[in-house]
C-alpha cells in the first residue's frame, strides 16, 4: 500500500461514518413523519407485539427470577456485615425498578428481537421482496418499519415492569427461605422505598430502549446488502449497536433523573 493510499482510505472511512449518521437521521425522521399517517396497519402492529412481547416472556421470566435470586444472595452478605439484612427488600426493589429491570429487559430484547428484525428485513431486502412491495403500491417502510418500531416501543416497557416484578418474586423466595419473611411484609417494605419518579424514570427509559431496539434493527435490515452475508452482518450490527446505545442512554437518563431529584 502506497503512502498516498493510507490518507485516502482514512478519509473515505470518515466520509462513510458521517454519511451513515446522516442516513440514520433521515431514517428516524421518516419514521416520525409516517407513524401518524394512514394506513396504520393495526393488525400488523398486533402481530409484532405478539412476536416481541409474548414470545419473549419465557426468557424474560427466567432471567428476571434468576436476577432477583442472585442479586439478593450477593447483597445479603454485605448487609449482614453491618447488621442491616432487614434492608434487603428495599434495596432489591430500588435496584430492580430503577436499573436492573429495564436494563436486563433491553439487553435481552436487543439480542433476541433486534437480531430477529435485522435478519428478517435484511433477508427481505436482499431477496428484493421490499422492492416488490413498492411495485404493488404498498408502502414497505410503513408496513415493515413503522409497525415493528411501534411494537417494540410499546412492549419493552411492559416487559420491563414484568421483569422487575418477577425479579422481586425471586428475591422474596430467597429472603423467605432465610428469614421466613411474609409475602405482605416483603412487598410492603420494598414498595415503601419506591417513588413515583423511580417508576416514571423506569418506564421512560424502557420506552427509549424499545424505540432504540426497533429503529436500529429496522435500519440495519432495511439497508442490508451483499446477499446472505449482508443479512448476517445486519443482524450482528443491530445487536452490537443497540446494546452500546442502551448503555449510553441508561447513563444519560440516570444522570438527568438525579438532577431532577436534586432540584
């Protein structure tokens, strides 16, 4: 490789990066422009809600329950040193509702739902099914992208609250086995420490996570190329980029919510 070729490749990479940002911005703007336009394809939205929500319940249930049990076991050792084992219900409730529930749900959906959307739309793109829909006077963006992003935005908050509840049940099983705490006493102490701002922040961040999962999976799949290799690449990029943005969004939203509490 000649010395002149290296700056050219570097410059080309920078150009591709900013072009990708612009194209993703246009893609997001196109979604918000069409989401409130007719037709709404309610049947397709319900089908996608079933795919995103109901089919994810077994994995969310298992993960949430195990998270509650493990986090309780790990926290008990530290609290017993200070004689504060009775704080376990409050600690677990705050941790699950504020952070673990939405974050665990988002990561699971990013791996399961995001990759599925990226692979499905990528396969339709490389097999020219999307082009065929345009010829048939069907708006493929409205039918394929808007419905899927709407479904993930609606279902991820519900799954997040469900994951937090299952995690609390797992925590209760562990606490009851060690301290013989009653069900009512555990949840009374747990929910006493949760404020409206905690629940609102958890739901809001779950909505943001759900939108991110749907829009990135659709963007990568809708713009896939290079045949079957491009389908796998789209699914992989959808998962990696979604997980990265979920952590960034988590950091930003937590910081903003702490500022609100401070004021």
